[in-house]
């Protein structure tokens, strides 16, 4: 504020001095008047802030709609590998679960059959082992033929193979007796639950019984219309806002572009990955995404602080020939923050960015 007052006082002094100068020499010729005014104005404008105008691609933000989804690499689906009836469900939608935690259990005839096969396979192997050992002793005593001994060895190998098969099936299906348990394969939140107590399930069901996601990192999938596709690039910075907390902005970058169009919505997806350590971002939330996207159109960019408004029109003070300030009417194309893209100023020209309002008034008064 002190600097502003100081600048204003300087301008007033300049205007008084210029007026006195013009009045004192008015009895002389007009050439001397113009020359004196130019010299005084040059001295004043040397103390003002200026900037050189450059033509740039217009940085016009693009607003997109999107939705929060889990990171595909951090989620898992839970299916039942056997058919049966759900006995108990230990979790609800939205609950946090840990890896290995039992989330549901079902009673299954298939599990009972697998366990029965495993028991029989173990018994058959034990019988085959005893027969092999007995026939080995008899063969060594010349009481049975070699063929009979080899047959018992083959029966033992077959029984061993059947046991290994039964153990593998049991390891895949899991369960004990007729009880089959569903456990969480990862740490995360239950984001989908398609069963209830006493419901029937089959091993060939298309939908998973549960979906679990680690939401420490989430994806923002933004919809990009065809007309805006050429303005989207990898690495572009974005600002994301949610409906639940519209006052907070989450900063990110586009890290994936899905180069296919949805045939129904005619949109392409752009992905942004965001850290979500405090769990503010929920799967399924709708969001708005503001992308810093540049147009192919180029225009002169001037600081917004250089603009002067008068009678609903816009001007800047340009340093013309002999470093003389002159009023230049301009047309605003687009404004972004502290930068304004305009028509009426050429690339390379110099505009005044401080004290231009008072200088505008002084020039207008002549």
C-alpha cells in the first residue's frame, strides 16, 4: 500500500510538473511543447514496471466429469470353488478386512466328498504299502514270483498317485469335513457383497461373492468427449474436486489414456491416480476434473495487472515509437489466473504493468 501511495504521489507530481511545464512554455512554439512533454513522459515511464508481450498457446482449462474407482492392481474378487449353502457371513459392505481373515463360510457336499476321497486315498495307500512290503519278503524267500511282486509295487505307486491327486484337490478347494471357508486374499475394504446367510452358491457363478479393494491409492476415471480428445495429454496436471468436499482440491496428473471410445457415451477415459491415505476418497464417488489443457490457438498473453477498464472497454498502455506511452484498445479472448490472452497487441511489444491507470487518465486528458 505504501508503494502504491508513493507511486500515486509521483504520478500527481509528474502531472503537476507537466502541466506547469506546458503552461510555462505555451508562449513558445508547439514543437517545443511536444518535445518537453515527451521528455517528461519518458523520464516517468522509465520508473514503471513493464513486460514484453509474447504469443502463446491459450491455456484454457478443460472441465471433465469422472468417477472414483479402485486401483485394479490393488483389488481382489472372492469366488466359491465349490457349490453349497452359506452358513454365516462375517462382514458387511464397507468393512475393512485383513489378509487371511474369514469373511464367510458355507456347507458343501462337494467338500465332504473331497475329504472322503482324501481319507480313502490314504487308507488305500496304507493297504498297498503293506501288500508291497509283504510280497517283497515273499519274493526274497522265493515264495512268490517276481511278477506278483512287481504287481504289488505298481498297485502301491497307483495308490500313491491317487493320494497326491486327492491332496491337491483338497488344497485347491479347502475346507474341513463339509465346511468351506472364504478368506480375504488382501487387506482392504469390502466394496461388493453378493451373498446373504442361507443363500445358495454355485462354483460356476459369474459374479464374485465378494470384492475387496485396498483404497490407499484410487483411480479417477474422467470422461473426455470426442471434441476434446486432442487437448488431452499424458502428464497434464489436474485438479479434482468431490461433491462431498467441494472446498478441497486434490492435485494429480493424467497417467493413462484409454484410446478407445465408449460406443454409448462417445467418450474416452483418462485416468488419474491419487493417494488416499486418509480414506476421504470413496469408491463410486462422482468428481469434477479440471485439466490444464492448451488450445492450438495462439494469442498475445499479457498480465492481468496491465489491463485498464473504461466505459466497459479494455485497454493497455503500450510503449510506442521513441518509447512514448500510448493507449491501445484490446479485446479479451480468455483469462486464466494472472494471465489474459488478448487481441490488439503484437508479439514483442512492451506494455506497462504498474501505474497504468493514472497514466491512462493523463493521456486521455490531453
